[in-house]
C-alpha cells in the first residue's frame, strides 16, 4: 500500500492533473533517449502510447470538448501542454519515455542495470498492474462549469486493472507478460493488433434444425473483452450476399446513462470476462435467400467514437477478427459438437 501510494504520487495521477517533470522543453523528448535506446525507441514509436494524442479516434473525440482532463492522460506532461513550439512537437510523442521513466534528474525503473549512466531509483512496483493503474483504471468524471475536473464518481469508466485483479490471470501473469512480449518490451500491442484480438477470442458456429448458433469465447485476455475505452464494442453480423438488407446483428460491450449528480452509470455490460463465453443464435430463414446459399458471419471489433451502437454497426471503424462463409446445410450440427451445444 505504501509503495502504491508512493508510485502513484511520484509518477501518475489517474488524470487528476498534469505531470511536472522539472525538465525544460525539448529535454522531455524521446529523442533524448533514442541514440542509446534505439530498440525501445523503435517499438515505442509504433505503439499506441506514442499515438495517444495524434490518433484520429482521440482527435475526433477531443475536438468536441477539448478538456484539460483528456490532456492529463493523452499528453500528460506540463511541457506538452504549453503553447510554445516545443510543446507542439512534444505532443506528437503522446505517452513518451519521460512520462514513464523520468522526473527531474531521477530515472525510475524496476532495477538499475550495472552499466547504466542514470541516477536511477528502483521501484519494486514499476511496470506491474499498480503502475498501469495510474492511467488504465479510473471512474467517470464530474466537471466544474469551467470544464475542469471536479471529482470522480464511484462508477468505473475504464476498468481494465480491476477486471484483471478479479480474474484468473492475476495468479500467473502480469500485464506486461501479455503486452510487452516484443524484443525490447515497449510495443504494448492491444486491440489495434489483429493477432492480439485473435489470441483473445475464439469463435464457434453450429446449426440446429432452423437456427444458427454462435459462441464467442474470451480464451486469452487477462481482462474483459472489450475492455478499456467506453467506445469499444464487438459486433456479430450475419447475412446472405443476395439479401444483405436482411442482415442480423448482435453486439457485446457496455452501455451507460448520464445521472443527475453528474457522471454516468453502466446500464448494460455484455463484455466477456476472462475464460467466459457469450452465445447468440438466429433463424437462417430470417436472412432470406435459399438454404443452399452461403451465410456470411463476421466478428468485428469496433473502435470509433460512439458510446452506444445501434444497427447498422457496419459504419464504424473496425477490425474483422473472424469471417465464416458457409451454406446453412454445411454447418456442423450442434448435436455432433461436443461440450453442450458446442
Ligand atoms: C548515453 C547513452 C544513454 C542515453 C542518452 C540514455 N540512456 Fe538509458 N541507459 C543507458 C545504458 C548504457 C543503460 C544500461 C542498459 C543495460 O545495461 O542494458 C541504460 C539504462 C536505462 C534504463 C534502465 C534502468 C537503469 O538505470 O538501468 C532506463 C529506464 C533508461 N535507461 C531510460 C532512459 C531514458 C528514458 C532516456 C532518455 C531520457 C535514456 N535512458 C537515455 C544509456 C543511455
Ligand atoms: C485517466 C486517464 C485518461 C483520461 C483522463 C482520458 N483517457 Fe482516453 N484513454 C485512456 C486509456 C488508458 C486509453 C486506452 C484504453 C483503450 O485503448 O481502450 C484511452 C483510450 C482512448 C480512446 C481510444 C483510442 C483508440 O486508439 O482507439 C479515445 C478516443 C480516448 N481515449 C479519448 C479520450 C478523450 C476525448 C478524453 C477526454 C474527454 C480522454 N480520452 C480522457 C486514458 C484516459
Ligand atoms: C508506458 C510506460 C513506458 C514508456 C512510454 C516507456 N517505457 Fe521503458 N519501460 C517501461 C517498463 C514498465 C519497463 C520495465 C521495467 C524495468 O525492467 O525496469 C521499461 C524498461 C525500460 C528499459 C530497461 C531495459 C528494457 O528494455 O527492459 C529501458 C532502457 C527503457 N525502458 C527505455 C525506454 C525508452 C528509451 C522509452 C521511450 C522511447 C521508454 N522506455 C518508454 C515502461 C515504459
Ligand atoms: C501515463 C499513462 C499510461 C500508463 C502509465 C500506461 N498507459 Fe497504456 N495507454 C495509455 C493511453 C492514453 C493509451 C491510449 C492510446 C491511444 O489513444 O490509442 C494507452 C494504450 C495502451 C494499449 C493499447 C490499447 C489498444 O486498444 O490497442 C495497451 C495494450 C496498453 N496501453 C497497456 C498498458 C500497460 C500494460 C501498462 C502498464 C505496464 C500501461 N499501458 C501504462 C496510457 C498509459
Ligand atoms: C493473459 C494475457 C493478458 C493479460 C494478463 C492482460 N492483457 Fe490486456 N489484452 C490481452 C489481449 C489478448 C488483448 C486484445 C483483446 C482486446 O482488445 O480485448 C488485450 C487488450 C488490452 C487493451 C486494449 C483495450 C480493449 O478494449 O481491449 C488494454 C488497454 C489492455 N489490454 C491493458 C491491460 C492491462 C492494463 C493489463 C493488466 C492490468 C492487461 N491488459 C493484462 C491480453 C492480456
């Protein structure tokens, strides 16, 4: 508990305020580290952390409200939040090396390497779930009239770390065991990486006399899928190519509603906790066409910036995680598939 407070206090504030590094302008740049740490730099450059400010999803959303609160996590450094040209350049680095590792002349890491030239303070919690918690776990905000953060409600807005702690993986894994497997440990692949999505999810489909049965399984994520941002959803879509107007869809994700006290509450949550599944079935006749015509089924992971998804989901930016195309009659019978209906 002492270390947790110490770490959060020293490094991150869960969006409560900007981070003062006590370093001037360009000294807050990843370019300062690049020559000696080329491998970490390269991986970080391709990570979502470095794109936290520049990415289109963020910018689209941010333009609607331009809150200081958003800046506190997506460009947290005071040096990134100023109006000078150094600040504007630094914003393109999003969450950078300095954000995670440096305050003033002090460097932070799990341990100091023997050849290190830095004044490094080792922190036992550095890089574990308490570290990620400083940005990846927070509740819905309430704002002052001025738009400043007033306080947080009791309702999680991003709940990734709590989901991890409540699940089975906390016994055997850290966040970094799954997210920092790249050679230099700085790529943090997540939902924008198709391999990660396919590692997380499995999809099964079978038929009974009239119906197609689908099962989506969270087999490999250490937290719910989707987790993180409120906009994330998964859509299951099914249609026949000649009658696309009869498309049927289901979605998995969260829905919220605003409350008078300010902030929001969750009114629906069909995201998939670790090692659980969700079933959905539909009549193949509802799709129109002939039984011999192939049925298309797609599992789409949706990004975008809409909190609530109403059909058609297809307009939203997405990754196709799985695609199946088979005539109804050629789907495996659910009775012949082991373990219940699958
Ligand atoms: C002049 C070369 C040089 C520069 C510039 C440099 N480092 Fe290092 N750093 C090293 C060396 C050498 C080590 C030890 C690495 C090893 O043994 O694997 C190290 C180790 C580290 C470690 C591990 C903890 C430790 O102290 O051993 C971190 C974190 C780190 N550097 C971050 C940074 C960051 C962030 C920057 C930019 C602000 C930076 N470094 C700039 C040479 C440099
Ligand atoms: C307390 C920290 C915090 C604050 C404050 C915050 N975010 Fe984020 N945001 C995150 C984290 C962590 C993620 C990564 C989770 C994920 O990818 O699902 C994220 C992801 C996002 C994404 C998804 C980006 C993508 O790559 O798809 C959008 C959009 C976004 N935030 C917009 C905002 C906006 C707009 C605000 C202000 C209204 C804001 N955020 C405030 C921490 C924060
Ligand atoms: C999101 C936070 C985060 C960012 C951004 C980040 N690091 Fe790290 N870094 C870590 C964690 C966590 C570790 C593992 C802790 C340890 O081994 O000491 C680490 C370890 C290191 C190490 C020790 C050797 C290694 O690779 O494990 C070096 C060197 C390093 N980082 C340099 C950098 C540089 C340079 C940048 C920017 C290009 C950077 N880091 C950006 C979190 C971050
Ligand atoms: C200083 C705040 C901060 C810290 C510390 C931090 N993150 Fe992030 N992380 C973010 C933000 C903000 C984003 C969203 C970037 C964007 O806009 O896409 C993000 C994105 C990610 C993503 C990509 C999500 C996606 O949907 O593709 C992963 C995975 C991730 N972080 C894992 C971690 C892990 C694991 C740790 C702890 C070792 C950690 N982060 C520490 C702020 C942080
Ligand atoms: C057992 C492996 C595993 C562990 C442990 C794990 N993750 Fe993930 N994580 C994944 C996989 C696989 C995905 C891709 C599927 C997805 O996006 O949900 C993912 C996705 C994410 C995303 C993308 C957002 C989203 O909506 O899915 C974030 C952010 C993230 N993880 C953060 C964390 C943090 C923080 C921890 C630790 C508290 C953690 N993860 C622990 C495997 C893991």
